C-alpha cells in the first residue's frame, strides 16, 4: 500500500549568518589584531634590507629559484631546513598552549579565515548596512536596481581584497617592485598569475560566502581541540545559574507576587552578534570559535538594565560549583599556570632556545666532502696513489672570498686542485661551489683496498682566517 504522505525532508539549506555590529573590549581587541596581521601580510614584502651588492634587498624573501630563505639579517640555506621545521614545531606547541589555556582563542582572533571573514563582513556592513538591513536585502525576492547595485559593489570590493591577498602572497617569492611591474605589463611568469588567481578565488569564496562553514566543516581543529582542553581551560560560557529562568524585562510591582526571574532577558543580543550563528546559552559547542563577541553584547545589555556584567564571560568548568554557591571564581592565573600549560611552555621555550643557539653558532663557511669511489683509487705512473674527492664550499658572506684548502692527519698526504696550480679556490658571494680535489700518497705506498687512512680536509678564509673542516678517509695507502 502506497503512502500518500511523502516523507519529510531531512535536509535544511544553510541560512547565511549576518552578525550584528557590536562594540566592547573584545571587539576592539579583534580590530587591533586584524589591523596588525593584515598590515604585516600586505606590507612586509615591501620592506627593504641591505645585504650587499650581490644579494637581494627584500627583507623577507622565499627565493625558490636560488633555494634561499631571507628573513631580515637571517639567511636559511636548503640544508638548514631544520630551522623552518623548528618554527613549525613552535607554532604547533604554541597552538596547543593557547588552546589548553583559553580554548579556541587562535580561531577567534588570529586565524586567517577569521581575519579575512571579519574584513569581508566589515565591507558588507559598510555597503549594505547593519544586520537588519542585510537580512531584509537577503530575503528580498525582487531583484531591483538597488539590490543589484549593492551586491555588485560589495562583490567588487571583495574581489579587490582577494586580488590584493593573492598579489601579496606572490610578492614573498620574488622581488616585490620588480614583480609588480611584470604583473602589470604581462611579463610575469604564468605561475605567478595562476597563484594569484587561485588565492583570489579562494579568498573571495571563503571570506565572502563560506565563512563559518569553513570553521565548522572544513577545519579539523574543532574536532581535535578537546584533547588540549580540560576542566581548567578558560572558555566563553553562560552562567546558567544566574541567568535562568530567563524572561523578558519587566518592571517590578511590589504589590504583585511574581515568580523569580534570572538576569537573562532573552534579548538574543549574544546570538545576533555571533559570527557562527550559535546560541552560547545552549552550552559549549564545537562551532564556537571563542571570539567573545557575545560577552561584549551581553555586558552592554547588562549595563543598560542595571545588572552586573559577566552573565556571559570567560570561565572554566571547575568554577561552576563556586559560581552556583555565589562565591567568586578562582584567579585567572590559577587556571593558566597549571601542569599542562607549564609543560607546553617549557617545550616551546626549549625548541626556541635551541633554534637561537643553532642560529648563532653556525659558521659563515661550510664544506662537505664526498669521496669519488669509481675508481676507489688510482695508481699514477710514478707509483704514487691518488684519491679523488668532490668538495662543496659554501660561502655565506655577502662578497667573493678566497679559500685555502689543505689536508692534515698524515704528513705524507698532499693535495692538488683540479685545473689549478695552487690550493686556493675563489668562491662567489652566497653560493655553494663544487670543487674536485685530489689527495695523493707518495711513491712507495703499496695499494691496498683494505687499508683506509683517516685524514682531515681544511678550508680557511684568507680574509678573516675563519676555518672549517671535514673528516674523511684515504683508500689504498699501505704500510
């Protein structure tokens, strides 16, 4: 028998979130962080740093063509990638630390998705008006000239922001002024245009349309953050014992006995300002990014109706018992300074100190030695035995230097440079020079593939006397 009543749909289409404008200390903090982070992102490629005539003068540059990473006075070579790995480890530990102390505070204040979404919402508010005006425009079925004009203006500004975002990114990988001219004149590499197009489209879509959906569905952090949190983690919460039972604000009438009412007047201010569209009064939710805008909105309402602030506030689960008993919450530092956060801080500091130490002890000249084992050794016509080595010299100075090569460890060994009469090698500034050298054992040494004589290859900078060495072995020198 067929059912005349079709099954109800279990799918509900997304309702866009239109956060209401709010002011307060947390909103002001978000403005400051947004201005600082965007300022750093857009302006850093244009900062100049003089490294000498043969090196780029861009302060921060990821020079992939020459396999270098420049950060002001610091230069990272490919074999020093452990510095980048260390910074990534510090970033991860920092994320663990802040999450264990303050919940998803990174997501609420400094995450690129949050920062650009805030910027896009700001543009939307400037053009279309505050929350109610944007809601009316969204629900307006008729596509009149005003709606077309507002949407076209908003999307154009969004697109320009996305273009600036993609453009700023590619400026980190080439000289910014030169690349800008090439981009405008059409002479830039296709990779630059492709990268800009992809980043422009993703910024436009993520910040303008996807918004909170990226935080809720695409980002994995909401699903793993619980491992970093415990009952002492400070998160944004609603003091239910103080706010309930909620109800509309009413004037007290002494002659009429009324049921007790909590401080929450159900004004929905906390919901209307939420960028992810949740109701914090329903308790902790995965969608909450801990932006604290609901705190600003609720505090503003409490001040207007003469109630104490803090109905919605940063709090820990461990404070609930004291809160219900009317006792003050524990000092904030007792929540932050606890074994978990101290451990993360110690690990973060240890990695940071290690990186700084490694940065300051690294030499300005380095060498690697690779014996050429095909053949293992050669017996020359005069009876002497020769081993061949490929020596790679790295000159990290900003100028050309002369390096003197020598051997120690066995007085009988001597060195020759391929194609040169002297053992001096000229290395250009900031390059790795590959030089083939020969180490020769004198006549009379019987060849033996089972006998390996250790010795040391030295390199000395003629300009300042700085030295470096590498240990290796000589094969074929008998007793």
